C-alpha cells in the first residue's frame, strides 16, 4: 500500500476531486448525490442549517453550517472542531506523538524552530475529522491572531493506516499554522490537509491551500486580529486533522475532560471547571 501511494499524484488528484465534488449538477441529480454521500457516511442531516435538498453539490454539503445554537461555547478554552480526540500529552524533547511508537519534531511541524522551542514541556491535542463530521474549524481560545504560516506539502490520508505507516505524517502534509495570543499563552492551532480536495481556507486571510504554487506564505498581523473562543477560524473542504499546542504551565493535564478515542464537539470545554 505505501509503495503504491508514494507514486500516486495525491495533490493533483485532490484538486481534481475538489472540482468534481463542488460541480453543480441539475437539482434532481444533486439531491441524489448529496443524499448518497450523507447516507454513506451516516451524517446527521438534522444538524445542518438547511434541508439536505438545498445543497447544490457534495462539496457544498460537506462545508455545511450547523443549526444556530446547536454548539454552545462552554468556556474560553474549547474544542475547535467536531471530531475524535486521537491523543493528547506532554511535548518532550521537541517531539510530538503521532501514534504509539512514532513521533515527529515540533520544529519541522510548525516550520519555525524558534516558535517550536516555546512549546517544550507544553501540551498538545490531536483531533481527527472524519468525513462524517462538520468541517469548519473554530478558535480554541479567546485572544488575537498574531501571525500565520501556510506550509505547502503532500496530501497523504490522515487515517489510521497512514498514522501507523507514514513517518512524520503531519510534518509532510500541507498545513496552515495560526498563532493566537491569549490568556492561555500563545496557542498554535494547526490545520492539516489530506487526500481528496485537500483545500484549507481561513477566515482571517485570503490564501487558500492545495494550489500548484509551492512557496510558503508567512503573515504577521499588526494589529493582531481579535477572535473569540468558538469563532470560526477556517474550513476544511475535505476532512483532516487539527493539532493544538500550548506552552508549558498553561494546561493541567489532570483537568482535561476530553478522552482519547472519544468523539468531541466544537464549543465543549477542554478542561473540567
């Protein structure tokens, strides 16, 4: 499997899939396609902010909004996504756990060795979004966006097979790093692209990922951009993962209420009060 996937042009394929799933079909065909997609992934269509028949393509349904008030924001430190908590823990020796027995460097992952050092002995959270999940990403904290970095890369799947078989998976795939200064310190919220569409957009800037251009884009915001916990930060146009990094002394792991392997909902508090 690995040898085969190595030679698949994943970025080009993902752009082609993106064009296909966002294509607007005649309404009767679009309805059938969207219903098929929702049924295949057992998506809760009642949570969407409009009837399933109103979406003109699978892509539009995939980036659906939720009904207003469905996800109350419980504190100023919340889950940024609907998804599954894969893991959380302490950042040691400049490395993050990918899966048991595999890890990756914070410096390569963030694309900034100086920023990486501030997270030594801090805490990380790795959250996975399946095709079943709502795919907008929100700020985990209340604060101000200080700067961001878009790092082009590959678009490997981020499923369990890839986690176990692709070394430094999250440092290879395309990603967007957003640094938010908050009462919980400088938080790095990282959106990671994946196979099929692979497109990431953010609310606070105009750049879009998975284009043929390959240069890194770094931005510093002066003044910083205010954002509230639970406010929309960006969107995955097909599913992937979000990794949160916190500086040391900011998160008491004994108070973390999220459980590895369990579903989380955006807006739910990360810590017990």
